[in-house]
C-alpha cells in the first residue's frame, strides 16, 4: 500500500528551468530575482512593500525590530503556535506573554488578548493558524488605541482571504513563510510585508548586515562604492535561486488554493457525518487556504486522538498531532510568561490532529483517509 503523506510540495519542470536560468546568469545570491519576487508577492497580497528574508522566523525578528520592540517590552503571543512565534520576541530582548485562543478557529481574539495585556505590552503577534484568517479588525480595535503594534504572523496564510482581501493586506506589518510545509515554498525563506516605507527600508538594510550599499548594488559597479554599517545587522538574506522558485510557485498559488479548498470540502462533508470529530472550517470573515487541515477529536468520540493516529498509520496514512502548546515546552515551561488561562490551547493541543492534504492528492487517496476515520468511529 502506498503511503499517503501529510503534505508534499507541488514542484515541477518550471521550477527546474527557473533555477537553471539563475545558475546560468552567474549571480545566485540576493539580487534581481529577489527584487522581482518581492514586487510580485506584494502585488498579490495587496501590500505596499515586501522584504524577502531567509525564513519566517527572521521575518518576525525584523518585524519586531522595525516596530521598535526591545528590552523590557512585553509581546503577547498565542501559545498555540509553532515555537518560532514565541522565540522571535525573545531574540529582541522582549518577554513573550502567552494568550489563549478561540477553540473553534485556533486563533487569538480580542477577548483572549485583553486578559493577557500588561502595562508593558508593546506588540501582539496575531497568527493565522493553519491558514485560518484571524479577525484582524477586532484585534486592532483593541490594540490601536493603546499604541500596541499588531504584527500578523501569516506564515501559513498565503492564499487565504480576510473580509474580501488577501490576508495581510490590512496589517501594518506581517511575516510570511515559504518552508516546504507551506503551500508556496522556496525551500526555506520568508517575507516581511508592510505599509510603512521607513520600516521596509530599515528591514532591507538589517537583513544584509545593515550595510549602506547592498552586495548586488556593489557588484553592479566596476568600482564598488564604500559601505558603512550604522547599526548591528544580520544575515537574513534570500537567494536568487530561492526567489526564482518562489516566482513560479506564486503563479501556481490560485490553482493550489482552489484544489486544497475542494479537498477540504470533501473532508468536511464526510467528517460532519462522523460522531466525535470536528473539522476546521472557514470563519465568517474570510476563507482559508487549508495549509493544514486539522480535526478535533471531541469528548463524545469512541476513540482518542492517539488511537486514531495509530489506525491511520496502520493504513499507511501519515497524520500529525495538532499544533504545539509552546508554554509546555522546556524552553518556556519555567519563567514568567503571564497568567492568562490557556484552557482552549491545551484542549486543542491534546485533541487535534492534522490530516493529509496536498495539491496532488487524488480523490481515491482522500477516500482511503476518510474510510479509516469511519471505521475508527464504528470501532470496526
């Protein structure tokens, strides 16, 4: 029986040709392809400015820095997220403060945020978990009057929409991921998008050691201009090799999202008929790209999450436990990270799993997954 993976990138001859063209150009580091990818991504996401980076983690790092977050500040983040969401504030000397999430969407809300705010809160990292768009407007209505910057962690959300626009279009600043688990991949890579020109300019400088003249600009001149380093920067650059792949992937995005939403609808229809399971769905304010299709095993279920994962594995179906709770990890288990109740976070972490969903998934493969869910529910 052929194994069904949780996710696999959709790549082909177009990406190979794009890589070959960059190699033949003689310039493979950050250069013209990166700039082209930034422009194309900003246009697709409705952003004023885009700054390519080496990962979403480095994009979050830069977003916090340009927003002025630093030593002594608190940054409210969901515990229900990949560990990088909590790590980024730590990198800039701030304290990550954990807030709970909505038990239906898995996202922060204005209500869960409000109880976690402190007098030192300088920023909030709002995650579109698994591609489910968070309700940005209600969160900004809470944070903007308090002078709290809302940084959207849109790592999973390329292709999702919020109130009729691309996710991230209404954010002051957002961070994106192009890891292979995402539906738009460059192998590794990330992006900062922002409406603030000054923030974008500083992010561009900081990602390249804070040098006054970029490496590609110096290479373009026979007599390279001298460079200066006005502050301590980083090596957070994307390469032209990655950007070339990203441009091909970006063109594929609408088709990928359409196929993923079709597969998600198939899962949702089947799971609605299985007692004890609840599938992730679109919120009322937007549409999801279903980067991760997660299911909650409810109390009424005749099986628990671990038993279901075993049944899937026996059928050569690879599932994954749901999103981690960062506050349970050794790195954040001790220390002061706020006192907000994290009941919904713990419930979701303990009882959710991610089912296979990828562009190339066949209808017969999805049927095989659904058959396992049905047989488990029937204790067959």
